[in-house]
C-alpha cells in the first residue's frame, strides 16, 4: 500500500479512528507483533489462470472456506495489534458468501481491510454488500487490455463481465473502497500496457499499476517452465531480487489459511512451514513460539529453505504506477 492510499484510507476513517490505528501500529512494532495479517476466506478459485501457481501445487489441506465464526475468533485475538487485514491467500475471496460479514466485523474493530479478486463474481449485490460493510481497498487482477490477451491468461474469465463489474462498483461507491487495477506483465500483454492505462482511466479506478511475474519455482519443473515461458521479452518487466532478506515480509506480517493454520507468508500455499493452528491455539502464542521466532530471525533460510530460497518477494512486485 503506497503512501497516498494510506493517507486516503486514514482520512476516510476520521481523526479518532486514524489516531487509534497509528497507536496500534506503534504498539505492534514495540511489542514485536504483526501489524498486518493475511486471512484466507477461501482456498478455492473459480479460474485457472496461466500465471497462477496457487491452484496447481500439491496441497496438504482440503480446498475449503473459512467460517465467519472462525474469522471472528481470529480477529478478537489480533485486534489489539492488527492495523491491516488482507482477505486472500490462495483462492478467490468472493467464493465466500460470508465475506461481507468478515469485512464488516473487521471494520467494526477499526481494522483496515483489503481484498484481491478476479472480479468475475463481483455482482451488484456483492458490490453493494462490500461497500456497505466498509471495505477499504479492492484490488482487481486484470491481466490484459483486450479480450484476446486477457482470456488467454485469466482462463475461465470473461473480459466483458469483469469490465462491467468493475465499472458497476466504481460508479456505485462514494469513497470506499479504493479500487486498484493491476496487470502482471507477460509476453501476452506487455505491448498493451499503454492500452491498459487508457482502459483504467476510462473505468475511473483510483489506481492502476503493473507487476512482475512471480517465478513460481516451488512447482515441479514442467509447470514452472510453462509459467516462466510467459515472462515478458522486455527485461524491464522482469524483477530480479538481490537482497531477499531486506524485503521479507514474514518478519512483521503473518498469514492464516482458511483451516486456521498459521504460515509465514502468502507464498506458502503448500504449507511448508505450519507453525500452529489459530483455531486451536492463541495466535500470539503461535507468533512468539521458539520455532516461529527462530524462522523469522534466520538468514540461512534464504539459502536452505525450499520456500525462501525460491521466493521473489521484495516488499512489492510493482514495476510502474500508471495512474494514481
């Protein structure tokens, strides 16, 4: 989340709530607790995108949905130090029919919420529900500026449907949610970046940007090669991370899968490092456990860990902001 979005989000919250969020952030840092938590509403997806590895890996868990009651338990445990909740990990959050309840509950506890969606299921009813619930930010994964390129990447989606759904939400909202349109650059769409920027302006979204393609080296060789074959020819759009340690988000953030398992980050969709289950244990006990603390402190994991050695994360995959 860039500075402009942060300031706008705080402005929309009002002075008292914004001050409370700032103090909560300072408390989280002082107490060495995560100020940002990812919570997964759904481990399923309605698409099978060519660039996405989350639906292609071998899972140690069933594809499932998080119940609102379990979400409420989690929020009640993290509310004193959590400023921000991202409502996604490996699936499409709108597959959860309780998503609006989750957003509303987090909003009631003065926690900023964000979802990342393919927007195929963003009907008028769902859009109205999310606006009413107080969703702060909605990111739309929109990987093509034409029907041909978009549907080659977003397999199972309909270009016209997503355009219509995004326009519907933008026209409906007054302040929230802040709507971002993102394009993961591939060799199918890199020539369309100027057209993508034009399309975003026509849709009147708040922000549009390009992102680099994650290398997905956790997968078997054939699947990885297939995804990497989509990397753009222009090296400008290929992100090569030099210092993974400097950009690792696991030191200050946590991820909770829909079955309650706490993992270090959203890239651990294979549950390589399960540190406990928040539906059976207290979250802060899990966070402060020796095993989890040692993992966060370790620098050797960037070399030896099957997850961290292949990670391309460095704060943000953003390449260029096209409109803001």
